[in-house]
């Protein structure tokens, strides 16, 4: 079993897509290990997106993720990272296949509704950023 970090971004929360995202992961057979709604402050946003620091899109990325409520989650299942990324669709929503979360609900590369870990190391890092060990069920 593998764990992955998934976050519904501010535009997904504002549009009422949290339940849709959760239901897709539940129907796929994943187990919800942790969930919380929060407003990300700048310090957490900078740690979360640290690998993009100095890139031209870093400031807009931080501004967007701190602009409203997000829902952070940890999901567990077989090959959770790879399967979750396939369920989300490619980063640029204009290229995301119909049937994926981004393909069905977004047309923006920058505001693409969901974030998901891209590998085991980033999953471990992101889970630890957003959840204490005693918050994981």
C-alpha cells in the first residue's frame, strides 16, 4: 500500500468540487487517511512549492494557493501516486483527457483544481508538511 497527498485548490473548493474529488477517490477504492480544510499561509506555501522558488511562475503560484481555502488529504491504496496522477489528468487542463478531474473541471494550467504528489519522496514531504503523524488514521 502506498500513500499520496492530494489537495483541492482554492478554485476547486470555491466551486464546490471537494465532494466530487473525494467520491472519485472513494469509488476507485482508495482509503482516506487524513483530511483538513485550511487557509495556507505564505510560509507554508513557500515550503510546499520550494522546488519552484526563483522560477517566473513561483509568485503567482504562491498567491493563488494562499487566496482561499484548500482541502488537504492523504489517500492510501495500491500504487496510489501513479493512479491518483492519472485520475487528476495532466497539469495543463487544456490537454487533460475528459474523464480526469482536470479534464472535466478546469481549463487552466495555473488554476487546475487539484494538486497531487508526483513521487514517493514528494508524497512523504507533502504529507509531513500538512499533517502530524497523529492526524493520520
